[in-house]
């Protein structure tokens, strides 16, 4: 795992990144292009955080307290002034303190949140895992669900690459809960609450109830 700097660069987004999740980014603001290039040069992740208030452009937005490390896996700079990224979620973190630079890009001192302990999918939640496997296969075959309008800002590019990590862990409760949290059409604030839950079984139980209520399983 790369070293985490004392001050972690932050990318405030209208999206929630989960551990192991894939987040394609389309970056065109100079401050974020510079930030990403610096991260690649230093071989460090940046922090993906949901915007609590403010906007992605202009004055620095206020982020939520909990975010996720974003590791740059692939990048493409074929167009002038446009940087395409494929990032993958690492550990969650909690923001201790933030600072704003003159160009309005954010940095934070953080504390890492322990990864979910391995927790098997119980018999009660087997349908959650099985249905997720079908959803992933369907999306990978090109049948895209309509994305939320609120996530279609500069950071999202749905066609950049495979929207799921290559290794499927459908037997792990935290992994299954996190992938459902990414694909379900729920408000960003609800996704954020799921990200913050410390117990993967509790997270999956909430997902299970949602799937039952909406007759998905």
C-alpha cells in the first residue's frame, strides 16, 4: 500500500466511492488536473469525498467527514485539457482537519478507518449475493441502467471502462453490500450513510431490506 501523505489531496464529488469500487473520473479543471498529476508523480492516492455543501467548480466545497482513498489505476490524456481516470477505492478515512490552497483545491489530515473484517454472506442474505452477480453480468454485457442525474457532473464517465473490479467476492458480506450501495438508485446521502456504517453485516441487512421492499429479490 502506498504511503499516505500528512496532508491528503481531496477531490470533492457528487458521488460516493466505496472500498474496492471503481470510479471513472473525467477531470478538466486545472486545479484537479494538477492535483492528479502530482498524485501520479508521487504514487499516492487522493481522497474521494462527497460534497456536503457547495459545488465542484469555483470556491472549494465543504466535504463530508468520511471519504475513501482513490487509487489511480488507469489514465488517458488524449484530449488537451481533459484527463480521464479509472480509480479504485481503498480504505475509508475520517477527516480531522482541512485546508484550502489559493487555487481552491482541498487537502486534509485524516485518520484511516479499519477495513471491514472478513464476514461471510449468511444464508439469509444469499439472494442478495446471487442477484448482485446477475446485475454485474448484465451491466458488463452492456445493458446500462440510467444513471442518476445528480452524479453526471464532471467526475462521472460511465463508458470509460468496466464499472466493477475484476475479482468478484460474492461470498463476502461487506463486498456485496458495497457493490449494491453503488448500483442502487438511492440518494447520495443514503450512500454516504452506508459508507460510514462500521459493521458490514448491518450494511448488508439494510440493503437486504431495501431489495425486499422493492421486490428486487
